[in-house]
């Protein structure tokens, strides 16, 4: 192989020490060195912002910025855990709060990074789309003067005429779906235009996903409610236990549905390594999409939500509500009904309270635990639950009398007692007075306070309801991004040049190829083309 | 077969696979030991294609004359090692099937960290065996085997859990698709990470003057080849990871917990991993970041990936990745991702 001397390519490249000196020379107008017009400054900033390097750095920053949110509890993810953490770290909390570390993903700095990234993305996509648009219709670029400078090249000589060789090369390449142009005795061929299209589609889709995600978090809401069996729920804000709306959410967008929990069942595993675990949760609902719609029924299960309009209803938890009745000193029923107890562990040992604020002669508050399958531990001297299934249920509660502050107007949690102005009932020996009741039992309180009875058990379910507008936009965005990505990663854009020159003693044919993607592998491409040119050449002669 | 028999079959198969992996590792070490005295150029590496790495070259190239005995012994050990690895992968597969069949009802074998790790190492080994020819991965053998063996050992010693039915939220066919794709991309990324690490090692020895002509590093493929193989593995893994983490994951999360993206720690780290690999792909086309920096980013990616797979479970208890039955009880992460 010979390498003809080259004049064209080298002169443009290469480190030129004079080049750097040029830029430090004062400009040729009357401005002082270093002074930029605003326009130039803006253009410079824009060019920096939309450079590939900036995109890379912003991506890395985004990854870095996402980390704190996985270590510090987040308000939006687990409010209870967050407030527990805050109580445990009184010194750090104000600082963290200022830095937005309890809601990293809507903090100013996190938003700043991804908004910059988006601007950079737009600034990157737009110009590239124009370039692509023009490039799509342009002819493949003319062959470089010196093909042997390209890493993949080959040279051979043949007795065929130059035109014949080029004609054959054209046929072969056209069959391989190359776009071809012929200039000055050389063929330029190019294929894989869709790679760039895929790349643009991918980056554009990232924006679409963000729009979809943004719509969901701005206009959507998520809320949870505990519904006891046989009770109903209508979809208005006031009926929720916890409600987390997006900042642009409007209550008018809520679907006017209603449902009632008719039954709830679970299968409890009694043996095997997961004994004590439940599966097969099933809440049967009757529901109406709106008051004027007919009633329908639905088996709500885990992984099997109910969709009503653009709202989804999920089963995410369950527990027990002992039916407790309190009669006061006058024999009047002052409290009655299923009382939701919250599970505190996998055995469904649960805690709850009863507030009988209208009881005479004094208000009565009960606070205690519920054990689905009760057992007594001699070690700790207390009851505990063996199993989540209600095989031998029992409640064990303490009694408080006094002012429960129910009438002050300040909202209270239904799961805790305000004990500031109450006294705990004690036995004669000073030990706390405890109510231990199994279903069907009732106990007369001392001092003529009244009676408490445990009448039965109702299951409850925790329902999560969410409205996520834009979720289909986000999903189509990711799917489009994936398609674009596949195109962008696996379509191999390549150029091939074939030049034939008639010289004494034969025709000198040069073939060279260039891969324009990052990971392309041209091995064999040039060889195959040469082989096919030579083969067809022989066939014809 | 009863469930108990399936379970013990699985345990037996894990032990057997571990043993065979170990034998394969020894064989490959013997291969490299025999090659010590054979200079790299003795093989077909002298051919002008950049795609023929030194290690395999000896196994395939008959041109070598310098130390035929060593080269032939190496070729034999190389083939034997590969066959042993194939056998180990097959037995490894049996162990997965056993786990699935031992559960009642039968299920996919990823109910807990032990099973995830078993599946993850299987995919790493399987992808290696499957891509062995296409990417000429012979040089990777000792590292892949050592990696798989180590992680398998960690799984057996520390993560082992008896077969149990899946928690409710995990019984979803979206989970199957999600986990299959996640594990496949974990395999590809891990192989890519190994390649990138070797790239860094080799580039160090090249810049230091690359004195030796035998030895492991000298027999690694050229930097450009390592870089390309690494890119290809990542380019394969990235769309699959995108599919797992940004499509099927959210769909499943939406079904199970009402929210398709909740910034749960597992999700956060899956996102971080995704962004790091996006940065890797960018780095490869950004001047000044090619090669070395890109390889470092790939390793950061591998770290975030495995940290998410195992580590995050020990750092954060807010992960929702399990349906714990009681609404206030989080944290019993039997689920991995
Ligand atoms: C949210 C931000 C971004 C993400 C997640 C992202 C992701 C990716 C990924 C995964 C690739 C590799 C796959 C492919 O070739 O299509 C890629 C390639 C590319 N990105 Fe981005 N990108 C982002 C922003 C940007 C920005 C702001 C720019 C412009 C400065 C940019 C320019 C490019 C270019 C030119 C390529 C093609 C590289 C090649 O030809 O191999 N990207 N991007």
C-alpha cells in the first residue's frame, strides 16, 4: 500500500501555537480588551449553556442532587417519618428546612438544575433539528482528497475501467440502501440518517415526559382514607383522612363518585416461613360513578385498582375496628360503633382511642391496644398479639376522666387523646385500672362512671385515591424516548467513498469508510465492499 | 417432586454451580499461567484487525511458533474453562427453577434479596457466555468468574432465606417484566463496568510505558477495543434499564401504590443510575471526556447500580418496596426492586 502525499487534511488540524496568541490580541476596534457587548455576552452564555459539556455536567449535578432525598426522610414520601426525624434532630431541622432538604424534589436548587438542563436541551435540540432537516436532503459530502488517511480504507488496482468500477460500486451500495452522489470520479455514499432522528426524538421526548410529570404533580392529587366495612365514601375533600393536592389542583375536577365497602377478606398463612402473613386481600365494593349512575360492584385487590374516570382507587392496607359501646353514669349510650385501631406491627397489634365527651357525670376517654390473637408474655408482663388473624381478639384499655378538650374547636386527631386535663383511673392499690375485654364482654366502671362493652369486630381498609392527569402523556413520552433511543444507539450512520483513477497499468481503486457513531465497528465493511467489487469484476470479464 | 425436594434441589444446584464456577476460574487461571511465557505477539494479535484481542488470539491463532507448548496448553485450558462456565450457568439455572417450583403457588424466583442476587449473578454469567463469541470476551473470564463466585458466596452466606410465597404487591405480571428487564440490564451494566475497569487498568499500564509483553494486562485487547466493547454493553443495557425503571417500574408502582413515581429511595437510586449512564453516553461523545473519564463514569454507574440493588436497603427504611400489610409499617424490604 502506498500513501500518497497529503496536502489537504493536515493543514486544517493540529495544534497551532500562534492560534492561541491571536485571541489575546486586542480587538481591532476601539473597545478595551476583555470588553464584550451585551449581545456577545449573551451569545457566549447561550453557547456555553447549550454545549454538550454543560449538558454532561448538569446531568452529573442532577444525579448528585438527587442523593440527599434518598437519605433524609421526605415530607412528600413519608410525612410521619419526617416529623419523627425532625423531633429527634432539633438542631439540624431548621437548617435542613431552609435548604429544602425535607422536600428535595421540589426545592429551588433541584428545580434550578433540571430547568437549566431543560433550557440546555431545547437550545441543543432546536439547532440540531434545523441542521438535520437541511442535512436530510443534502447530498453525501464529497470524498476527502486523501482517502487513505481514514482509519478504514483499502486500495487495489484492477484492469477494469474506472467508470465500470464506479458503476458497480453504485449498484452494490444502492442495494445496501446507501444514498449516493457521484462527484469528480468518486462516489460518496451515506446511510443511517435515522440515527440522528432517533436521537432528536429521544431528547424531545424527555421534554414530553417532563410536561406529563409536571401536569400530574401540579394538577393532580393523592389522598388516603380508612373505610370501615359497611361504611361508604363520597369523593369530596372533606371525606379524606389525608389529602395531598398539587399546587394548581382544583376541587372542581374531582370525580363525583361514591363507594361502599361491603366486605373484606384476607387469606392468612398458618404455616411455612411466612406464617402470619396475609395474602389475597379482597375488598368488595359497590360503587356509583356519580349519584345519577347505576350501582356497580368491584373486587378491589392489591395490584388491581378501580378506575373511575381519570381517578384511581387502590387498596393499600387493612386493619380492625373493634365495636365499642360506652354507657355513662345515667345509663345513656354516649358512644357506640366500630372504632378504627391502627396496626403497629405485622401481628396487627393495634392502638386506638375512644372519646365519650358527652358522658355524665364526667367525660370518659379510653386509650389502649387491640390484639387479634391475644397472648401474654411473662417476660414483659404485657399482652401481645400472636397472629394478625382475629382468632382470639381482645382489647386492653386504660380509662381517663376529666376534660378531653373536644369542645375547644381545635382539631384533634381521632387516634389520640388530649390527656392534659384528665386523670387516669386507678385501682385501690394505685395500679392503673385496665379494661381487658373479649368480644361480647362488658365491664362496669367504678365510681358509677358507666359501662364499657366490646360488641364485635369490623375490618377496615385503607384506600388510596389518586388523580394523576398527564400520566398518559408521560407514558407516551417515555415510550417514544425508548424508541428514539433504540434508533439512536443501534442505527449505524456511516459514509463510504469509492474513488477510481485510471493510471498506467490499470485502475487504482480506493475505498474508505467512516463511522459517525460512537460505538460503530466498521471491521469488514470496506473489505466486503472491495471483495464484492473484485468479484463482480471477475464475473464480468 | 414436592416443594421441599425442589427447594433442596435448588440449594444443591447453587452449591454445584459455585463449585463448577470455581473450577472454571482455576482453569482460566491455569490458562493465563501457561500464557505467561508466551509473548503477546506470538499469537494472531499481529494481524491487522483491532478486533482480535491477545488472549483469544492465542486460542485461535496457529501462527505462533515461539512457545507452542505453552500456547497449546493455554488454548486447551481456555476452551475447558469456557465449557465449565457453560455447565455452571446451566446448573445455576436449575437452582433458579428450583426456587420457583419450591414456592406454593409456583412463582418467579425473586421474592427476596437471596433470590434477586441468585438471578442477578445468573444473568451476568449468562450474558458473558452468550456474548463470548460476538465480543470475544475470553480475556474477561477470570474477572467475571471471580465476580460471580464472590457475589454468589455473599448470597449464600448472608442473604439466604427459605422459600416463601410472594407478598401480595409482588404478585403482578408487571413485576415479572420489570424484574426480568432490570436484572438483564444489571448483568449487561456489570459486564460493562468490568470492561471499563480493565480499560482503566490497561490505560494506566500503557501510559506507564507498558513494559511487559506477557501477563494479563498485556493480553487485554487494545484500549480502543475495550472502550468499544464497554460502550456496546452499556448501549445494550441502557434501553433495557430505561424500559425497566422508567416504563414497567412506574406502571407497576401505579398499580400497587397509586403513584407511578413517588421518589422512594429505590426509585431515586434507579433514577440516579439512569442519569449517570446517560452522562456516560454523553461523555463518550464529548471531547475531553472520552476514554478515561467515560470509563470512570461507567464505574460510578456500576456502583450506583449495585448500591441500589443491595446497599440502599440498609441505609433507608422509607422504602415502600413491599406490601407490608399494615399501612404504617414500612421497611420490611423483602422485595429489592
Ligand atoms: C435531560 C437531559 C438529557 C438526557 C437525559 C440525555 C440523554 C442522552 C442519552 C441517553 C444519549 C445517548 C443515546 C443517544 O445517542 O441518543 C444522548 C446523546 C446525545 N445527547 Fe443528550 N441528554 C440530555 C440532554 C442533552 C443536551 C442538553 C444536549 C446538548 C447540549 C444533548 C446532546 C446530545 C447529543 C449531541 C447526543 C448524541 C451523541 C452521539 O451522537 O452519540 N443532550 N443523550
